[in-house]
């Protein structure tokens, strides 16, 4: 800032001095011309006075000299600032290149996920739809999810639950659901819906809630899932080459019935069973293959298969 101020002041003083010098020269030359015209010639020959210099040329020369000095000073200043501009441009280019590389990597990941999703859709479209046995679901083409309390009670009874026990289970579950609705209505009316108080009271109600699976033994719950049209098994969709499932002989379409002594009803059951116990110990696994029960042995741990949900009659 100080350097530029001194440079500007110097230029102004130089320009003023040059203009003053040129103006003085012009006035002085004019006075000399006037004196020369008043002197009478002494000889026969009259000597013509020397013409006055052009004052505009003097001013122009002074201005040209001043502009040259200003250009030199500006050039020196630009040369000083040039490395800073180059460094800023290089930094901006580096940031842009890094951003482009990041966008390219994200685009590549998205394309890979899209290809995997398309392959999954194609495999699902090629899978044959299993035939439905009407007799196994009480003469209906499919088992609809029970909507009314009476339908829920009938499904529990068909699963082997006593009528009195079914009524008691349904009453407790209905009361728990009504308590949640009443709590939400109260919180909404009093203005504390979504607050810590509401979340704490909802958490307390959930802690008291007992799932239907906990209300029933595992075999009765298995039958209840089947009677209400829910999936109650997991099947092998594909096998990863070189995995434990591949080496043990698991095949696509196999329905996993039991892992050790545990009945497998969903993905969480199988995941919990493979993670329990000592890693690597051999576990007998029962699978349903083409209507026959087959037993394979797997080391406890990841099986290396992709799973799908299935619905199987527990009594078949």
C-alpha cells in the first residue's frame, strides 16, 4: 500500500514539473521573439527571426516521458504480482482437478451399483413362480393377512393355539396398541409431541410390549406365519464360489429348515445362529431340496450365500 502511494506521488510531481517546465520554456521563447522584432536591423540585410518552438511538442514530449516512466513502474509492479497470480491459478486448477476426480469416482460406483441391481432384477424375473396348493391353505388360492380380530383369532387357532389363549393374546396386543394411540393423542393436544418426554414414554410402552413370537412357542409361531400368508423360511438364491456353502454342497433353491438345533424362520434367525458358538465348529444344517430333507455340515461362521424369503408348510 505505501509503495504504491509513493510511486503515485512521484509520478504526479514529475508530471507537474514537466508541464511547468514546458510552459515556462514557451513563455520565455515568446518574450525573446518580441525583443528580436523590436531591434532595428543595422545592415542592408534583414535577418529573419528564428521561429518559435512549438509549445505543444514540448508538452507532448513531457507527457510522453511521464507516461514512459509510469509504464515502466506499472510493468515492474505487474512483474512482482505475477508469481502470486500464477500460484493462485495453480491452486485453483488443483482444486478443480480433485473435484473432477471425486465426481468421476462417484459416477463409477453408481454405475456398478446400477449394473448389480439390473442383474438382480433379471434373476428375479427369470425365477419360476411356485404353484400354490389350495388344500394346504384351507381351500383358498392364497392366505390373506388377517385384518379383523376374528380372523386373527382363527389364524391362531389353526396354528394350534387354544381358543382361550388366543383371545388373551389378542386382548393384550390390542390394549398395547390403544395405549400408544392414546399417548400420541395426549401429546398432540398438550403440545409435547416429538419431545424428549414423548420419546421416553413411547420407549417405556415398547419395553412392556411383547411380540407375538414371544407369546407363542416357535412351532406355533411357525404355523401362524404360514396360516396368515407370511414367509416362514429362507431359501438359497445363489452361492458364492469357494465359500463354505459352495464347499458343503448347498444349491440355489435349497430351503434352510434348521441350523443346528435352531429353527430358521427369517434372515435374522440364520444370522444369529451363524454368529453364535465357536467360530469354525461344524454344525449340521437341514435343508429342503426338491421335497426331500437333506443334511449338510457347515463350519460356524459366514456361509457365503445370498438369501431369499420363502413360505413353506411346516406340516409337509
